[in-house]
C-alpha cells in the first residue's frame, strides 16, 4: 500500500513538472516585462516596473551625465533615461533589464540598469572585446 | 584503484585549469570574464549530480535500511551543499562585473539558493537528531524532498523569464563556439570525476567511523 | 578591477571550498585511523 | 473505526488541546502581529505593501504554530502513544493536518483583519482571498505537519523549522501575494491559481508518504 502511494506521489510530481514544462506556469515567474507588454497593459504609475529588451544599436549615448538608450523586443520600443553609471557590460545589441518609473513623456526614468547577456559565446573577431571598451 | 582514480582526477583538473586559463580565447562580448564559465557550470552540474546521488541513495536506504546506502546518501547531501554553494559564489563573482549586480531576484538564482538551504537543512537534521538512526531516516526524507528542486533549478531559465540567460547547450543546439566547448567539456568531466572521488572517499570515511 | 581579478577570485573560491572539504576529510581520516591503531595497541 | 472517523478524532484531540492551552494560537498570532507591525513600519505602511506583509506574517506565524506542535509532541509524547493504536498512520497525518488547517485559517483571518486596519488596505475581492487562503492553508498545513513530525526528536527542532519550511513554501507565498494583489486591484490573477494548485497537490501527496517514513519507531 505504501509503495502504491509513493508511486502515485512520484507520478503526480512528474505530471506537475510536465504541466510546468508545457507552459502552464510560464507567465507566472517573470523577472521583467517586455516593451510590448509595457505598452499593452494598463500600468499603475505609482509602481516601478522592470522592463527588459535589447539595447537598440545606435541609440546608446551619454548627454551631460544622463545615459540614454532605447530598449526593444523586436516590436515595441521604450526609451530609457538613467542618471548614473552602469556597472555591468552595457553594449548595443545586447540585453538590459531596467527598473524605474514611466515618465509623463513615455520614457522610463531608470533607477537601476542591469545587463542581461545572451547564452551565446563566440571568440572575438575585433581585437578588443566590448568588456575592455565598456559602457560610454 | 584508488590512487589511479585520484591521480586521473587531479590530471583532469589540471588540464581543465590549463585549458580554461590559457587556451580558451576571451569571448567577443564578455572578454576574459567568460573563463568563470568553466568553474560555474561544472560546479552546477556537480551539484545536480550530488543531489541525484543523495536522492537515489536515500530512497534506497529508506527502502532497504542498508547502512551503506546511508553513507552514500550523506556524502551526496554534503557535496550537493558544497557544490551548490560554490555555484552561488562563482555566479555572484560573475554577475557583479557582467550584469552589474551581485544578486538578482530571478527564478534561477532563488531556486539555486533554495537548493543550497535545503541541503544545509538536511545535514543539520542528521547532526541534531536525538539518535543516529532517526537522523539517518529524517535526513534521507529531506534529501528525497530536496531533489524535487533540481529540475526546477535547471529549467527555470527555460520555463520562466529570468535575468539569467538560457542554456547554452540544449537539444535546440549548441550556442557555444568550439573554442569554448572543449574547455567546458574537459572541466565538466573533471568536476564530475572530482565529485565521484569525493563521494567514494566520504562514504568510506563514514563506514570507517561507524566500524570504530 | 581588471577582469582577471574576478576570474581568479572565482577560481580561488573553488579551490578554497573544495580544498577545505578535502582537508576536513583528511583530518577525519587521520583521526579515525589513529583511533583504530590505538585500539590495536591496547 | 473507519478512516475518516480516526482523522476527525485526531483533529478533535489536537484542537481540544489547543483550545485548553491555546499555546500555539496565541504565541503564533502575536508573533504574526509583531511581524505585521514591523513590516508595516519599515515599508511605510502604504496599501501596496499590505499583501506581502500579510503573507509573510502568516507564513512566519505558521512556522511558529507548526513548531509548537512539534514541541508538544516532544514534551508529552502524544504521537508515540497514538502510533500504538491500530490503523493506518496516514489517518494520523490527515488528522493533524486538519487541525493545523483550522489553526492557519484562524491565524489568516485574524491577520487579514489587522492588515486591513493597519494598512488602510482595500477590502475588495474577499472571495478571491478566501479561496487563496484556503488553498494555501492546505499546502502549508501539509508541509507544517510533515516537518513538525520530522523535527520532533531533533535538538533545536523549532530553530530548524524555518530553515526547511520557508524554502519549501516559497511558491505558496509568492502565489498568495500575487493573488492578493490581483484581488485588491481587480486585475486577472493569471496563472497563480495553477501555481497554488500544483504545489498543494505536491505537498498533499508527498506529505503523507514521507510522514509514514518519518514517524515510524
């Protein structure tokens, strides 16, 4: 009897893991929202949001101590302002997760910028990898 | 047999270290930081392996009540705590320069921390139980329970949207250039060999201590 | 800090943790074998 | 005796002991209250801090309540005595589980009321909250019952309780907080009901199976 129950427990464990694999909980644990989701969902302006996407190539620049760039998920875009220095390896074309509040002009006033890199690893073609060039 | 296994593991570890620190090129994006990959990923895989051994041996102990399974289960739980702790530490030392933060509250990081805590709890339960037999039984139960977290840790980056990047090597393909693949493979092998040697030695020590 | 400092810190961590574990195993081995020898003498 | 009657008898015994001594409900309730106060103080007490504060205080109160059950077993050996009676040990698990469920629901209701007063929190979506509370109480009680039995004969058991209880129940905490937030703002709850249901199912199946291993003499 005990064995049968244990077997049933194992079965349910496997089954529920299968449910998770099939995507049942995919939207549940989300570290950041995408720019598309940011624009499509009604937002509570009193709350900070965490938005993640690719830094659009050519958009990263620093003006008088304020870092500006545009995050994109391929469809929607959101402009980001950040007064501070980024400690990670922020470069164009790689990902970033930005936490802050939406300003009245639709741009995100960032409180923190965290770099999210891809799972791809390639040897350098240019003599200096971005790690040595680092953020502007 | 034993000197051979230890010698082979030491050789593998030194070759792995050489490949990781001298042979591997820097990454086109991360630069030299990519070398942390060769200790972080093998440590995580060794933690999974130790957790699996702990779970299997504990289940067998609960079923058969053979002390030898308990020795292996205890070794597995200790090494699972050790290697998951190492994974967390090297991950933090990697995250700070590359992501810009030591820690982030994302699913991969939190589930790994939970794994570490569960095995610490497993070891504490064994040491603090009134009598050794009860300690063995209870920690075996916790070890079985804790293993449930391993698939969640591994697939958290696939199932959930996390800051941590997805797997570089999966059924969908290898996103790792061959220059990085070889050191990673050798280091993974070396860590698994190290895990095997440490498991065997720890279990042997436990049996010696009981005999005494 | 230079990238190499971070890399070496990570490897140092690994060496310290695993080395510490091996050291502890070794000490307990010595203890056990000493006790066994002592029993054999007595 | 049929199984469900044994279950009810065990639950009745536990609740009667609790009613006479109130030595789990009062310490756990006042501890939960203290946590709620501290969290409110440090978070500034805005309404958006209410759901996390409520669930964290409930979870910590559950640790205390379940740990107290373990103490009682250790002091009076009630579990050993019960194990001598004929019948399945699973009934014991379910009986204690039922009693812990009742305690947790009482604690939850009390803490919720205090939270509404202290945080000026909206009382919308009570139906959602009640259902979320019930489901999470099922899961928390299963983990609590198992761990209380596990830690009965372990030195410093009440200290180890949070170390094992909190990591294991993180998903329930997370789901509870998100469901409360959804209830308060009227937003759809998304997949959080699924999370809660899956982990309940897991805990309710693994709990009794391991309980039998844990309590055997």
